[in-house]
């Protein structure tokens, strides 16, 4: 650490002291890996696009969506990148046309990717961002310069790659999947723009994910917890084996705080490929944070120094940690900590963070009563959401609206919310993977008791019921509603409620 700022270094020691679960044996792994130390304009309005007003464009987009939906679903994981590699080959390797930052983890990927994008945009780089799943429109998944591509451009991109997709379909044992085609579209769109940098979120896992045909110069790994255990593994360490596949030779790894077994796996992988590692709580982190109107004020320790007086218009400690990870990733992208130690321009960093949006993540969409949307869909995500709601909103009574997908740990999610929900309205979304309201209710009754559970199979009825409960039970207007359980649930609720 630099000796020029002893006072801030003392403050930063608190981050290290606060880190939990550190295993002394990790020092053995870390000894073989280089550790990165800093010694050496924003889109406005609703970030989620509406359906096209032009009926012809709307029709064309629906046709593309229907063709994509007819392919293998994105929730299946095939341990092969051969099909997407074949598509990249016939497209002329578009993913090699720009440097990339690759983002994986269990929770926080999309929010972190959006923050990285905002920072790069603020430093006047043209960016492409690929994230999933979408909240309302499939076009959200592919963004240029912080804005989802237009429906027209989405259709044009699909038509451009379609002949090559069909060539690969004919040559492979199985057709390209929904997610593989979208990934190919994103990489082609970024090369066509062209972009200065791509921010790419994995779909699921890492090693065998369709996005993993890029060589990300920066690999970002957000906190790992249990999700998709039937596909990725039953422990954080097993899941980390898959997610660590995005760490490429010579890359810089930005590592959020992790369970010990996951950290061991990821650090071992970094050693094997001679990657540089920067760890939250060691090389960078959150120095301080204060709840503020509309978000929070932060001081972050980056790889190049301290960044004070940052306003982040998002709620919760987890968002502050995502911001620290995003800042370190962008510093690493610019070579800070490796080639030089100077920090990024703090005014530009402030401007970037103040511009960040993250639809469907602790997003307020209505007042009187306040309705918050959050896409938490696993116990770890639900726990941080519950903590953020408690910290950021002084609700005297909170009513939950929950709809989940099959195969998820719904008991774990409901148990995380039980202490903060006075009542819960269980429902279902329109996805073919939706868990039925009755099945969800049977679990909810065991967690909450029958007198605190209401069942409304239709989401619109569930929202109306929850808002009515909040209005009737409000104490001086202090009641609220939290809609959660899945990204699909949040997206559909967002459409029904409209955005304030």
C-alpha cells in the first residue's frame, strides 16, 4: 500500500478486519499468484424500452422473438461451447474486435455490469453491454452506450446473423440455443458499432457459458452462493469451479468477497493461468457508506486510491459493494495498479455513479403506498434485499408479493423475507417455468402461518390485493409493498404498475 495516505490506510484496515471467514491456508494459494495493489454521461428517463409504436416494427420484433423462443431454452446448460465457437468462426470472430470485461457470480452481476458501463461511458468510451435475463423487453439484453438497441436494430442484427446461424444449425448435432443466438447477435452488434469495450455478463456459470468465447482482459466475479445447484454444483466451491472458467491467462481478476471454499478455487485458478488478482476487502473495498435520500453516499477505496463523496442512487449495502467491484474493474481495465498508481478522475467517477440505474433491483415504481421491485430469486439475494429494505425504508408495515420459478429454493427465499413481511400475497407470473401459486402457498403457510398468507393466482390481482392491504393497514402512510421472487415477476409487475 502507498505510504502517502496513512490516515486513509488506517481507515482501510477496518475493511480487512471486518472481512469474515478468511482462511490462513489461502496464503499458500495466494503466494503463487500476483496480487494487484495500487503501488506502481448518462442515459435519461426509463432505461427499459417500451414496445415499438410502429406496428410493422412491433410485428417484426414479435416474429424474431417467436423464432428465438422456438430454440433450446436458456435455462439449460450444455457443457460445450462448440456451437457458439462455430458461429463466431463463420461470422469472422467479431468478439475479437474489442477488449472485454467479463462478469460472473451468483448475485449482483447485472447491477455491477451496468455500473462498469456507466463508468466507461463517463470516460468517453463507446461501450457494448450484454446482460440477461431481461426485465421487460428482449432488446434490453444488448446495449450500446448505455442504451438498449432499438427494436429496428435488434431485428436487423438478427436478420444479419440468421444465415450464419442456419449454417451452424445444419452442421451441428443440435441447433444453436436461444442464448447462443442472442450472444452471437450481441458480439456482432458490438463489432459493427464499433465499440471501444464490451461489458459481458455470463448467462449461467462460466466455463461452458456461451459468452465464454471472449478473452476478457478483466474477469469480474461477484459473490457466489447457491443457485442453479442442479447444473452448477451443490456448494459454493463446486459452483466456483464453473464460474472460474472465465479467468483467462494474463487477465486481471476482480474478486468480490467470497465464501472460503469459493475463494480457494478461484485463487487456485488464477495461479494456474498466471492471472493478477485484486480482492475486495484487501486491495479495494467500501470504506464508508451513509444512507441518503434516493440512495447512499459512499467512500470507496479503489486500486489507485480513495474516492470520496460518491452518490449512488441505489439502495442497500450490496449495491455499495457492487460499486466497489465495478470501480476496481474499470481501474484494472485502464491499467491502474499494474502500470501506474494514479486514481481515476474523481469528478468523472462521481458523475458516472450518480447516473446509474438498475431496473428491477430495489426499484421504487409507485408512491402512496410505496411499491418496490426487486428480482431476488435465491436465499442469498433475498437476505440482502431484506437487509436493504429495512435499512433504506422506514416501513411501519410491509406486504410482500412473491412469484417464483420452478426449481428454486423458495423456502429459503420466503424464510429470508419472513422477518420483514407482515403479510405475503403469493401469486405466479406468466412464464412456462412459473411455480404455481398453490405450490408456493403451501410452502408460504409453513413459513408464515396461514393467517399471514393470501393466494392470488393472477399477478394483477396480487398487486391490487397487496396495495389494498398496505393502504388499509398503513400507519401514517408508512406501509409499503415489495414485489419479488424472479426477474420475470418484477418485469411483469413493472409493466402493470408503470414506472414513476
